[in-house]
C-alpha cells in the first residue's frame, strides 16, 4: 500500500457483507472468503495468494503489503470472526479453487475427500497433503467447505501450497483420474497392511466419512484397500491421523526410491 492511499474505515454495510461470509453459500456467491490470524495472513501473502484486502485492528502492521487496507475496531473484529478472541488480523481472499485436473508427469498423487464433515479434519488432511508432496486435493460433496475458517486455520499456510478443488461429482472425477492411469486406493481399517503394499506410480487416495467410511457409490472404483496397523482393542484411527500416516508412508517410499 502506498503512503498516499488512506486506511479505509469499515462501514455498517461492509460489516454486514463480511459477516455473511460465515456461510459457505455466501462465500461461493461472493467469490471471497476471510482468513483469520496474523501468521495465516502473512503465509497467504508469502505464497502469492489472491488476497484482495487486509483488515486489521492495527493497520500500521500492514502498510508495506501494497493492498487495500481497512481498519477494524476490536468489536468489529469479533463480529466477523468465528472465534471468541480473534487476533484482529484478517485477509479477504479471492476464491480461486479450480476445476479438477489430471496432474502432469509420470508419478503423482491425488487425495479425494469423501464426505468428511469435520472442518478440523479437512484442514488437517490438507496440511498433511501439502507436507507430503501430494499434487492435488479434491473436496467432495458432503465434506466441510475448504474455505471454512476452521479449515483454513487447521491447514495453516499449507492451504496455499497445494491445488485444492471442489468436486461436484466425486465419482466422475475419480473415475476420470483412474482412466488416466491412476490406481484408486481407499483407507479402510479392514484393508491390507499399508507397509506390505507396493505403491503405484499414479494414485488417488480416498479418505471417507468419519463414521461410515467410503460411500457405496465409490466402491466400484476402488482398486485396493489399505489399513494402518494399530494395537489390538483399538477400533480405528481418526481420519485426519490415518491420512497423515498414510501420506507420510507414501512420501517416504517415493524418496527411498529416489535415493537408490
């Protein structure tokens, strides 16, 4: 932001517009979403995310951002945040979630989320997927919206370092990736031990609903079911934890091959 551009003040009409972004429908209609927290805003800027405005209770911290800047009162920060004690720093980001595309190259991995409802789980899986070199992530119907504030907070800056797409038809999208040569593997505690499997060069990992697992509709596409071995007497792992272990295992296997 240049020194000639004044800091804007938040009007009541603008406040109402920002409050409406708490709903997924309004975020899609406006094509914008808010991220909340100083570190997350700085991570978004560093990643070159399509930030269109910064809003802050201490706007002087953001004078060098070269973006429209709006001053907030503490009360207004609490009104637009979904947390009880917001830090007071927000960025308005353009919703750039693209269409599902087949990754390029001879080796790639895609994660598909099948009706994962908890926003913290969706955000955590996004974070693991970015950390372990996944090429793209599909958020299917019934899953928490990827622009939900709890998703972006749980994902941290990793949200901006992986290609995320909303899938309107997860069956069709996974089927297309399968036709492009990918094997479809589902996380399933009844499946074969993960460490015993040879990983294909192109893979779609499906992680299913917290309670019911993979939907019946996707069953015909699944080529292999894999499980993370756990102690006797334990029913299952949280889907976020299981996804992190599986994706780390795949990442380690790929790097082991690269080192030989």
